[in-house]
C-alpha cells in the first residue's frame, strides 16, 4: 500500500509524475500517494528546497533549467501559431501615440508584425530580425545600437544601454525564455538581460510579458524581472489554468490568446 511509502519513495513518485506531466495538482498527489495533505505539502516543500519543483497555487510544476540560448531558427519553429496569436493580442493593446520598448525573440517579432500603422506608435527595439523582416512599416521603428548577438538576432551591450537611457516608454513588451513564480522572468544571456532591465527601468506604464505555455516553469540563468514587477502575462490556450491562478495571487493579470479572442 502507498501508505507505507517512506518520504524518499513518495518524493520519487512525485518526480516521476512531473517528468511525464510537467504539472500536478494537490488532489492528484493525494490520490497518487494515498496520504494526507500535510504530508504532501512537506514533500513539496522538500522538493522545492532541492530545486526540483516549484510550488504553485494548488499544486506544483517541474523546475526546468535552461542554460544555453537556443538558435533563433530553432525557437521560431516551436509553437508558431501560438506565438502568432500572442503577438496579435499584445499588439492590439497598444494605444495611439504610444512609445513602446520591445526586446528580441520570436514571439516579440510577431508583436511587431501586428502593430497597426495608423496610430502614431513608436517602437524602440533590439530585435534585428524583426527590423529586417518588416520592410516598410506604418509606424516608427527605431533599432537601438549595440553589438550584434547572432544566436538571438539582436543587439546588446553598452551602446544599446546608452540608447535606451535617452528614452522613456509608455509600455514594454518582453519575450522571455522562462517564467517562474519563484525565479521570475529569465533569459539565458546576460547581455540581453541588461538591455531588458534597462527597458523596464525606463518604462512609465505596463510591463507586459509574452510567452507561450512551454515557457511556464522554465528557469534560465539571468533574471530580468520578478513576478511582482510585471503587470500582464499573455500566453496561449495550452497554459495550465493553475498558472493563471498563481499569477493572480501576485496581482498579475493573465490573458489567453486564441483565434476567437483575437478576432473578437
């Protein structure tokens, strides 16, 4: 009987479940282990201290570590439709005459593609791919200076930071490689992290994170913001409902992009 499991066995079962499912609710763990709520909570606390899981509102997620920056093309091939819908929703939130910072990334490239050209919007970005991909645009697009980062098709470094220090934005829209309640929003490159932190510092209004469901629970090497520093998280329909519930406890609004919602 599972009631006789020692703590190490229970924790191993929790890990095995999370390797397969990535996320688990407390009710599932009660059934899996046939034990009390207090015991399950102690096991999750132990696993979190070891960096194996991260507790969420009503459950836990597997703590996934991302240490290397994936090549841009590899990232672009993952969840393209979800990224398109997220980008479309994020772009729709921009208002007339907004000045907005947008960083590098495949999801933020989609945001830039959907910005309307008749509202006097001005974009400052380090996203080289988006700038080259757009061709002629109806809005003002400023590519900040800096050293080219080939793995992410972006620019970073001292020149980029100096450029941003001359501007204040109304909003900032950021793509990230990981989102975690405990570790916040993270990216694998320190150069990109420095640029993004400067964008946040120079923003007067909303800090908006755009990330598909695969980024939830992932932790990369460099933090760009804590969860409490962001205002809005935009993801796709595959995001587990517990993520929205957990974000709400930190006063972060979560919006889910879908073809129905975007089209109205």
